[in-house]
């Protein structure tokens, strides 16, 4: 799957992607077409390149970075033009200008990268500049110059004196076409080099945007492992943090460790459990697209897939209720877990739309089946589940009149009862709460 296919995921990924300062349209499209990478070696290589970029721009003059971004912003999508060049077509004046611009831009980006302290492996495209800039003016324009042909120079002089001479005009057009054919033939052996220039300048744009975002948001580099463990220390969700900041509220970071088995997370409503689930999903996706991780430390096992059930799945089109749609989605997740072990499964409040007795039974059965597959899973529930063979966590809950979102080890089956305390803090009707407490106690 490609990055663009994950943007609908309700975990804060789009917020991160929108926060990248990618300068050119071609680089943005290239990045959105990035594959969900599962090869550990490739992921490590991506982070090694990003680490070099971060180290380079961390202490460099701001103006040098701004200049590089300005150069990168002028990159145009030449895929069609370069395909025409490789395919044997004669390039027109606009296409020849595009090739000249790309070749000159390559030299400008190389110089700007050096000034910004970034490692540069851009190909040399100066031969294309020489072909398309016979007078050595290095101007950002193209014209079938007189310098290409003494005959053309002479024809143009005559045509200026005799503008109505059709035969002369046609002769001049034929000579210009011959020159374009000649230029295209001279450029054709450089098509692969020019394609590499386009690709690498776009990749530089993406790499710089990633590096600047890491510094701006204080993101971390993950340690990539293959032992099935995933651990986040002081992780946070930048989108949720931004929302809370606008409300003058402070985001409380959290830490969690997942191993190749189901982990159960319990706690009261409004206890931040879903945010934890979404943040784990976000961090896993970011790692497999080579982006910085919002945590102080991260140890991540790349997964073949990240499978999620995290929202109201009611489908008007299919006529399914929330419960039916959720059951179908989780059933598909179970089918995948039986055939592939290296998955990350994230499930938020399964069976929450049915009665508590059957809901508890369904969740207990789901955990039992997932435990048998040895699949890494984080499941949020407020049901009382006795899963003694699985790690259990709970949100600490109300403390001195405020919610403490810290995750603590929990005794299986021990679900905090914080709903009435939270409702009281929200200023809910006192008579209603007194009646509820009476039923709870009796």
C-alpha cells in the first residue's frame, strides 16, 4: 500500500504529512506514492539518510536552508517530457526549455545543498546545459538560437526584410525543425541521467522536509528491531497536542510496550485510552514511511500490516449496523491473523454497541483467539475481562480532582470505576449522580 491510502486513517497521520514543508508538487506526489515499507534494511537505510540530513541542517545558517528550499520549489514534473525524449519523439521548444531548466536547476540545487551542509549525490547534467545553451548565458529560457546554424541566421535576416515571403518562412521553419531534431538526438543519451536528476531532487525535497520537521517538533529516531517488540517512551500525538494547546490545556505523554501477544488496556471513559491506541498506530505508520517518531524513545518492529478497528463502522450503503459492521471488520482481522504472524492489530472498544453480558463474552473470546495466534495486539475495552495470560494496563484515573492518564500494570479483571467521578467533575446533575451511586452501592 502507498502512503496516500493511509491518510484517511483516524490517527493523526494526515496532520503529520500536512506539517511537512515539501516544496514542489512533484516531490509531494512522489512522497504520497511512497510504499508502506516492510523491509528492515530499507527502513534502516532511510533513517540513516535522514539522520545525516538532520545533523547537517541542525547547525547550518537559516538562510542556506531557505535558499535550498527556494531552489527545490522550482522543480517541475518532467516525466512526460523525459518519456518523449526516451521514446524517440522530437522535443518542442517548451520541452527543450524544461530540460534546460532541469539541468541548470541540478547545478543550483547541488550548490545549495553544499551550502546547507547536506550530502549531495546529484548526477552531473552540465552536458545538457551545454547543448541547450550554446552561448553560455545560463539564462532560464530557450530559443532556437542563431548560434546553432549560420543558415538559420541568414534566413532570419532575410525574413525580417521580407516578412511576407511564404517560401522563405517555410524554409526557416524547416531549418528550425532540423535543429530541434538535432538537439533532441544529442540529448537522448542523457535521458536516464536527467530522470535521475528529477528523482533525486524530489527525494532531496522530501528528505529536507522530514529533517526540518524532526527538529521543529523534536521527534526521535526509532531503533528498528525484528524481535517482535514495540516500545514507546513518552509518546504523544501531535494533532491531539495541537488541539489541546488551542484550549490552553497540557498534553500528558505516555509510555507503552507491546510484545507478540494481546495487550489489554482498560480504564474509564474519557481516560485517554483511544488516544493511546491511535498514537501507537501513528508511530508505527510513521516508522514504516521513514518519518520522525513523536516520542523520546522508540523501539519498533516493522509489520507486514497494521490492522485497525477504531471507529463507528455503521455503513448506510451496505445496510449494516455499527455492531454488524464492526463484527465483519474484526472477523477480517482474525482471518489475517491466522495466516500472517507479523501484524500489529489495534482494536478500540470491541462489541461496545451490544449488551454488556454478550459484549464481555465476545471480547473474552476475541482475546483467547488472538492469544493463540501469537499476534501483537493492543485492545482497548471497558469490560471486565479475566485474561490472566495477557499483559493488562489501565489508565491511572482521577487523582486530586484531575485525570491522570499514566498507564499502569493492571490486575486482569480489575477495571477502574471512574465514570461517576468524571461525571461529577463535569458538573452533571447531582440528583442523577446520587441516584446512580445508590444503584452502584446496592
